[in-house]
C-alpha cells in the first residue's frame, strides 16, 4: 500500500506539473497576445500621428502659398500706389508752377490797370501819341526792353519731376 500511495503522490505531482506548465503556457500566450495587441496599437497610433503630422505640414505649405500670394498682391498694390503718388506729386509741382506763373501775370495786369486808372484820359492819349510820333516812350508798358517786370513763361512738364 505504501507503494500505491507513493504512486498516487507521484501522479498527482505530475498532474500539478502538467497543469502548471499548461497554465504557464496559457499565461505566456495571453502575454504574447497582449504584446501583439499593444504593438499593433502602437503602430496604428504612430501611423495616425504621422498622418496628422503630414496633414499639418500640408496645411502649413498651403498657408505659406496663400500668404506669399497675398504678399505679392500687397507689394503690387504698394508699387502701383507709389507710382500713382509720384505722378500726382509731379503733376502738383507743375500745377504749382503754373499757378505761380498765372499769379505773377495777374499781378502784372493789376499793376497795368492801376497805372492806367491813375492816369487821366488826356495824359494817356498824349503819351501814346507822343510815343508814336517820337518813338521815345519812357514808360515801360510800350517798350518791351524797358519793362520793370519782364514776364517770361515758366515751362514745366510732369517729366521734369520724376522721383525714384
């Protein structure tokens, strides 16, 4: 009996070893499955991360292109406005020169009128007759070389005032 009880002890221990190794295999398989799932999950996460990164990069490239286009449009607008400003500035200079010329002409005409208004009609007839008869006029309005204010026109054009 002693031998049969020894046999039963050995068979139960072998069953425990078998069940232990099966259990270890089962645990090992479960750990391997978890590792595979985790690796697969990590790969999928890395793939999604790369996709997001690529999408972000594509958006930034598109934004750079859009901003470059807007920048070129703004530069063109600035160049056009600057050119237009310079043309108007040149035109203003010409108009100022013409205004000064016309203002001087008006002053000269007012001086002539003032001179003519201060003279009486008989003095005016006498002086003009004397100028025609003796051709020795000493007032400056009839002798162009004796004018106190020789009025020469000021020639100006927009091309003279080009700024770069």
